């Protein structure tokens, strides 16, 4: 798992614009991969970032890169907490919620659509997707929009611009540590 992959898939989280990102990585050697994750966390924990594998398959891992302080802030929202409680989470502890999300990803037959709350998506959009992924969609970008389309479009533009700027800076020699901001 290289830094360029993280930059290309997670720039808004690195820049402090987004709570988190999920992405898949190929994994040949699980022990080597776990060591890479540890090294990433050592490099960027000072920036307020954490990387956790939340699901393993034979050759892949699903990675959750996030800002724990943002997740805690997001989960303080009453609507978010209500949705999480209905899904069996204890929203009083964000770290336990991440562990519970990993359990859902690995054990449940259905995909946990509340995952959008872990990524910083608007509550109305997460609820819309959970109720009916096809009905009421106003726009599809980084997520399916059911609520405030104008706000979502502005956010999508910010995410795209951030990714372009970060990818360009990384190609020109900026390190992941230099690109990740402290929040």
C-alpha cells in the first residue's frame, strides 16, 4: 500500500475536509500488510489520523482511514446517535463504534448502510439511502444525495479540487506527512 494510493483516495480526509474514507487494497502477505498499517499510524497519528483494516478477504483488505476527533464530533449529533443505536451501536464511544462496524462488515449478510455516518456523509443522505437506495436520489457523486443537492455539489467540488492539489503536490515530492494537516 503506497502513499500515492492513500493520497489519490483519501485527500479530503488528509486535508481535514472529511471524517474518513474507505478503500480496498491488494494484500499478498497479511503480516507485511499489518506492519505497513502500523507504520502508517506511527507516521500520521500526530496529525490526528488513524488507519484500521475493517475487513479482510483472501487477497484484499478494506481499510478505514479516519480522523477520530471528527468521528467523535459527528457521533455527538443526536440524529446520528439515534441511527447508530437502532443499528446496535453504542454511540458514546467512537472507537467501540469502529470495532462494531468491523464486526458488521465481517458478520452481517447485508452491507451496513450506516457506514456513511463513519465517512462524514450528511445524515439526511444516509437515512435516504438506508430507506431506499433507489428512490429519491437527487444526484450521485461521492455518495448518493437525497437532501441538500447544492451543498453536496459544493462539497464534491471541494473534494475533487483537494484531490487534484494533493495528487499534484505528491507527484512533485510532498510527503504524506507534509500533506496531512493537524485538525
